[in-house]
C-alpha cells in the first residue's frame, strides 16, 4: 500500500510561483489577482502526479473550473 505524505501548500510557495510566473496565468497569460487565482496540478494526482512545488501552477479561476 502506498504511504500518504502530507503536503502543505504554504503562502511562501504561492508567492514564489506567482513571482516565477510573473503574476500571469500559466495557461492563458492573463494577469492573476488574489480573487481569481487557483493552484492546479500539472500532472493530476490520479495520473501519478504528486503534491510538490514542481507539479503546481497558478491559473485563473475560469480555467480551473473548465478543467473540472
């Protein structure tokens, strides 16, 4: 059985990603605002992706909802 690891998405990681992405949506390039920003996995957990900074990007809320 695969052991679960606990990952906490910290504010410092959010800020680092925001800076790395130049405050733009990873998918659309639109400007990110605190109200419209969602964190998403690049490779979904169900397909083998993990909870890590390298597997998370910031996108606008509309694209996050479309993904679901």
